[in-house]
C-alpha cells in the first residue's frame, strides 16, 4: 500500500470529498482555492477560483454536474464542475460552515456561523427557481440560536438534515417545514464531522471529546462508540466492509512542539460491530482534518495539516552522515532505514493530503 502525496493548497485542509462515482476528488482548505483531482493517479484536473477567504466545505451533486462550496468570505457558491465557471453566488451575513446537495441535486442547504452579532442559520434554496438565488431569498431559513452548527448532512431521500452543534448536540430538521424532529446529546464537546453510510441508514460523528459515534439516521438511536485518546476531527464508514476510519490529533498550535509519535497522527481503523481498533496507518506529520473512503471501498483519502519536513534519501553514507542520519531517524521515530537521511524545512505554507 503506497501513499501518494498531493500538494495543492497553501494552508491546512478543511474537507475532502469524492463524487458519487469516485473518479474525482474535491479538496478545500483555509485558502481560497478549491481543487479537483483525478482519484486514480492524483493528477490535478483544475481549480474553482473566486473565493476570497478560507473555504470550509464542498459537495458535488449526484451526477457531478455542479459543485457547491461555502467560505469564510460570507458566500456560498455554485460551480459548473466541468468548466469551473461560477453559476451562482449567495451572499451571507457570516461565514458558511457546512453545505450540501440533496439526493436529487435540486435543493441545496448551507449553515452560517454565529459571529459578528449574527446568529446561526440553516438556509434552503431550490435551484429550479432562479429567483431565489437572484433575490438571495431562500424558501426556508431555520434559526439556531443556542449553539452554532459545525457539521450537517442530508438524511435519506432528502426529507430532513442532520446537524451537529458546537455543544455536542445532534438535531434533525425537516427540509419541508423546518421544524425540529429530534434532538439528542451523546457528545460532551463539539462535533467536528458527520458522514453517512453508503445506503444512508446510518451516520458517524467525530467529536472533540475523543470519540466517534454511530447513529441510526432516522431515529438518531446511538448504536456504537469508538474511543481514542485524542480529539477526533473526522470519521468515515467503509462502503463494503464493517470498517470505520478515524482521523485526528492534537491541536494544531501544539504540533511543532512534540514528535510525531506523541502527536498520534495515524489514521486509525476500527471494526464497526465490535468497536475494536485493528489497524493504524502512519505517515502524517500533522493532525488529520478530514477522511473519506473511495466509493468502491478499496482506498481512502486523508487530508492533513501542514507538512513539517521534506525527507531526501541519498545512497552515499559517511560515518558523520551515518550519525546524523541515526539522530534524525530516532527523532522521526525510525521512519527511514538504509541510506542517508536529510531533513529540510518544507516550503513555506505547503500543505497536502495522503491518497491511499
């Protein structure tokens, strides 16, 4: 299993997303760039340019005709996937934190942050009615005054959305009436990510309380808990196996003060039914911010923070170089064997993610 490292962002990754077929991979980060890649070989297909702030979320519709992005520049934008042309711009009062297409790709929803005196809202637009976009008037707007929404996904058949909050609460909101259908609180801290299973019967949450939890989509019944010793930033369900992959790590501000072993930057695999960890994949030099399984279940992607070092291996070894290599190798946790190892600072602002 050989990882491919893709570098296309200047700041840390915020979300990665496959399209339904799995041939394309969309990535967004805390820079204004939206990238799309060929998932088979990691070649960058193109970018969607127009945002002026950090891009927090991305989604593609069912047939990959349109791409939706939400940004800290107080806008949600709709793009033509093939040409990269901006089709629609919805301006908001605060940053757009989450966004998504419904099952049919006709209705979009996005949530805004609670900041600058504005409260959190979830807005719904029907793309079949151009006047809603032109007049910036959603057909429904749900206020969330208690705690801001940090992650949200559509439920099965687009009947409702599932929203995770900063307080650890989970809500179901009807996409027709806007009423709150269910409310539970199984997490004690902020919910960082929500992802559904392929058949949309279940979803998994990732939280700052060091756990990921599995729920029933319709009833919000709590089914399983996957425990770690660090904050979980993202979690994904395998489409073909009873496997769960978790990604996380310590806070970004502490990354440079500890070694990679202490930081625990591995992607961790758990069994869905037995809640037991059965494997880890190392190789990250920073906390994992987003994970996603390929729709065929045979590979996954993990978006990382900042690359701390670039390593170069050379064949010639002198006694001095050998001692330097051993010293650096022990510092990096013995990751490199055989050959001279040099560590150099990564280019300023380089950020990437692993594709496996």
